[in-house]
């Protein structure tokens, strides 16, 4: 199967899952995009000094607050020893809402890989507030400073 064929099959599969939800199509909110961003100075998570992130997401939010989709982020940083260390967040989105200011908030559980050689941790609660220019992320109750996008794009419809 070609890559295009695989992508079309995946999109149709996701559409069929969303179509089974009895909600008005015009009220759904979709969030898609891939972006890079930077954290303000002093941002840390689990002993890693964060400098930037890479983000990929695709999700639908229904009017009743239920959501379906994926959230993936790589938090780029430096360990306490001064070595490059990536924290990987692979999330399954289950709920969400749209704000009147053009941003959306969604949450679910994620598998968290700290990047220090320890095994990935499943079922970590996460929440994200995304706009077309920024991401605010909460991992297991820890709020990270808002990252500002420097490349790529996020579309909220």
C-alpha cells in the first residue's frame, strides 16, 4: 500500500469513529497541526531544563465535551549533567472544550518517557491548552510555562 493510500485509509478510519458519535457535525471542533516552539528561560520538568518542543496533534472535540484523537510532544531539554535529554509525551485525548478566544483545552492520559533510560510511565494525566501560536501543558499535575510556536502551524476549526 502506498503512503497516500495508508494516510487516506487512516483518515477514513478516524472519520468513521467520529461519525458514530451522534452530534451535529457543524458543532465539532477539530485541532490539527505540527509545530516547534520554545519555552521561556527557567522552564523545567522532572529535573530537565526545557528549551523547546516539537508538537503533533490531531483530534476532534464534540459539543458534549467528549473528544477523540492523539497528542504527541517532544520536550527538548538538558539533563542535570548538561546532556541533551528529550521528554516524550504520547497522549490519547478523551475530553475537550473550545474557548471563545480561539484556543482549545483538551486532556486525557499519556505515556511519558523521561529520556533518562528509565522505562516509560503509562496512564499519566495530561491537559493542554492550544492556540494557533502557543501551548500550555500540564503533566501529572505539573504546569509547564507556556511555549510559543516558532515554526509550523496549528489549525483550530
